[in-house]
């Protein structure tokens, strides 16, 4: 089996990324940010179609409501 470079050694941690993660760890996500994340998730998981746009997902999200139990 071919060895993969990514598994041959330990990569150094990206210090900028670690700093950003540390700074954002106690930040609260707003309702608007969460809504946009859900829209982005739905759009990214939609069938590959030129009829589905991020805006069409956004409009659909306004009329479709989830009921939690």
C-alpha cells in the first residue's frame, strides 16, 4: 500500500489558526449567523442542479419550519 505524506510525520500547528480558534471559543453565535449556516448547509447538500440557488434555499427556509419534540 502506498504511504501517504500526510501520515509520515507530525505537522506543525498553524499558530494563526490556533489563535483564531482561541479568540472565538467563547463567542456566541447569533440567530442570523445560525440561520445562514443552515442555509449554507442545505445549499451545499442539495442535488447538483442549476435550479437550486442559495437564494432559493433562503426563500424556502422562510416557509418551511422544523418542529422540535
